[in-house]
């Protein structure tokens, strides 16, 4: 049987913990747990714990910790910057990034970005859902949506040592070889992937991207991928050449 | 502006072509084209053509070919065998496989497969939609859903030279290195990826998989991926080490 895991957005310590209304709804109405049942709670700071359901009221419930399980490994230090497409796709992207492992999810507005009404809280709740289902204890940080130009102009301010991996549909190299070679010269082991919108980047944006000092440009094959596919693809490539799968 | 592309499931030759009811509905009501407008039609046998809309009736319409554009490259000879999870996920999987490039999509029933009411026609229509949107002319073949045990027992009968890449969550190797080494010894350059259901494979299934002569077992990292993520990840890894992205 699959273990029920609930993300707790407050400190978990040995003893008794109150669940809030939405968590109570989840254990009561979705998972149909009863007093005395065991399940797991977790967060990124306190790890995972086995708990027992002690009280179950309409709006709040209470659990008792039984055992500390600990942490799953934190993913490699990789950020994902992407131009959001559609609501459903953004939900999906947040889930996949969490599953595959990244530290930061950063929606960016580019010149050709169509969909700008991003809710960062929705991205986060999708990331939490993926972490709950996939047995993870780490939740990526969701950055506030920002103009790509602003980010590029201030890249050195955000992190001058971080290498930007730019997935460029106009590029035709072998991405695996490219990533392997950049890995050898990157001392900081801090990375970021940039995925564009449908319609690609403008000339002005390309120019600014090319000005980034620590830059690696890779191809994602001969077929143009939708942005959600490109994110999963590039992150898989990253992890298998540089990140956690090596 | 994005080019409108319509898949035509009959022979395309220079001259006049009738569109059926669903294609007519698409150009008329979805894309809102008018008499005289140009768009593209394609299929895997006759490639892509620019056409002009000549007649537009309630149920059928007629186009005239203007120019033959030709074919996009056929993807590498890779099949994807996967245990379907949920309806929406299967739709998504069909789209992603087509985008990333594969020859055959093969849903398989394993011991722990929950979702068995697969419609192969639905998989195909999702593959066609992805090909239309991503500028491809190749549509993967969709095999009839089949028991995994039957496939494994008859693997040599289906294709004795084809190497099966088994994505095993219990495996801990470096998938990139593993694929690179198997590439050197595979003479036929024919491949298949096998992705399991949530819950994994049974011992009996594992035993049968291990009996396949041309077998490569790879890890997809330290985090357990959902099956749709695993398909996109493994196919990206394949293409970047063995397939079309090399």
C-alpha cells in the first residue's frame, strides 16, 4: 500500500502537531483516515515523520509523532527559468521539475510570453503535491515572476558564478557533449536552465543572453519541443551528465 | 504566425483533395479559415504540402495543392513500451513520445497495471495532434495493447535483434554511461524502452525481462519518477546518447 504523505508548512518536532483545515480535509475526506491510523508528515526543514491520528474534528486535527524518518537527498543546485504557456502546462511543469529535482522554479516574462497571469502559490501547491506523491522531502523555492530582461541585466547580482544553460532551438550541437565539457570548467557547480516560450526569444533577448559570462548553449534535438517537454528533457539531460544521476 | 497543419489520412497527390468531416470542422470552426486561405496538409507517406482552400461546405471541403514541401526526418528506430496509468496521462504520453520522436507506441498490461481500458485510437489521435502542432510528418505506429508477459515470451519473434532498455527503479548505475556502452555493442541500432506501472514490476516479470538476450538496464536517478515523467526522461536520454540528438 502506498504511504500517505502530508506536507506540513510549520515546524515539526517530536510530540503533538495540529493540522490545519486543508490538511484535515485531506486526511479526513480524501484519504478517509480514522483516529488511530498512521501516516507520514514532512517538510524540507524537519524531514519526514511517522505520525498517528489522535483527534479529527471538522476543521482541525491533531497527530502524535511516532518516529523520525529523516530527509531525502536535496537535489543538485539547479534553477529552472521558463516562460509560462498555459495554466495546465504550468501546473504540470511545477510537478515535473519537483519530481526530477531542482532548487528553484522561476517563471519569467519574455517578449513573446502570452500567458502572464501566473500564481506563484499555484506553482508551489503543485510542487508540494508532487513531493507528497513521489516521496520527496525537498520542495523547490518558487521565485516571483520577473521580466527576463531584468534577470539577464542583473544576472551577476543574482549569482555571478552560476552557469546559465540556454536551450536554443537554433543550436545544433550534441547537448550531452556540450554539458560534459562545460561541467569540466564550471568550478562552482551551480546551474540554471532557461527555456523559452512558444515562438522563441527575440533578437534583443538573444543578445542579452549571449552577454552572460558563464553560459552554455545546447540543442534539444532536431524536432521543436513544446516548452513543457523541453523542461523535462533538459533537466533529464542535466541530471544524467552533471547532476544527481551521475 | 504559426502555420496551420492538418494530418490527412489518405493519399496526397498533386491536384485536388477532399477533406473529411472532422478536418472540415477543424479548418472551418476551430481555425476559422476562409475560401482562398492557405494552410498545410501532411501525412507520413506523402510528406507535407501547401494547399489552398477551394470549397467549404458543412461536412466536406476541398483543397488544391500549391507546393510540395517534403518530409521531416523520421526518428531513430526506437519503440516505447509502457504500462498505462490514467486516461489523461496516456494522452500526454502519446503527445510527448511523438514530439521527442519514436517509431512505435506500445501500451502493455503488467501484473500491477491498474488502468486497462486503453483506446489505441485515442493514443493515435493524440500523436497526430502533437505531430500537427510540432511540425512533424512522422506519426508513430500505435500497437494494440498486449500483456507484457506475452511480449517478453515472444520477444525474439517480434524482433530478436532489438535491444530492450529496461528502466529499473532498483538499478543505480549512470544511465548515460550505460547507454553509451550498450551503443557500442548493438549492431542493429534497433531499440525499445520499457517503463513500468506505478508499483513497479513483479518478480516474475523481472525474471522474464532478465531473460531477454539484448537487454540494457538503466537507472533514472535517485528519485522515483511517475511513469509519464520516466518516459520523457528516458527518451531524452536515449536521443542524446544514441538517437537523433547525437
